[in-house]
C-alpha cells in the first residue's frame, strides 16, 4: 500500500511541477511591463462584459461550440464505457451486444451532432 501511494504521489508531483521556460520578449526591455493588462488584451478578454457580447451570429457560434464540446466529451465517455463493458463481458453475448449498441449509438450521435454543426456553420456563413 505504501509503494502504491508513493508511486502515485511521485507521478502527481512530476505532472504538476512547473517547467522552466527561458522565453524573452523582444519588443520590450522589461518583460513584466503591462502585466495582466497585456495578457488580457492579447487573449481577447479586455473589456469582456455585457457591452462586448457581439452580434447574434457570434453568440450562436459560441453556444454551438460549447454544446459541440460537451457532446464530444460525452461521446468520448460513452466510447470508453462501451469498451469497458465489452472488455469485461468475458464471452457473455448479452454484454457484448450491449457494448456494441452503446458504441454504435455514440457514433451515430456524433455523426448527427457533426452534421448539425456543419449545417449551422454553413447557414451562419451564408447569412454573414
């Protein structure tokens, strides 16, 4: 038990240790000039508020992107779940059929979502 805890702790420590990067800013002699304001401006978060929402097209694109991301994660989880059931079936035909149905439904759902995303992108592109 002690060895397992030690291995897990070492792995987590190695993953979370920050890596030293020797990057230099070429446009400014002081690398820290501007601080977080410069980062927010470059990242596009400057002035993000109710007045900076944008057009309805931008809002729809963001919502569709968020939903597509969620569906992608759900697809990934369903594929892992179906694969796990299939591996643990141990020759049981009912469990194998259940796993195949889960994987098949996940793939069909992903195709439907990608199709909806493509249609939405096409329609919004045609309206713009």
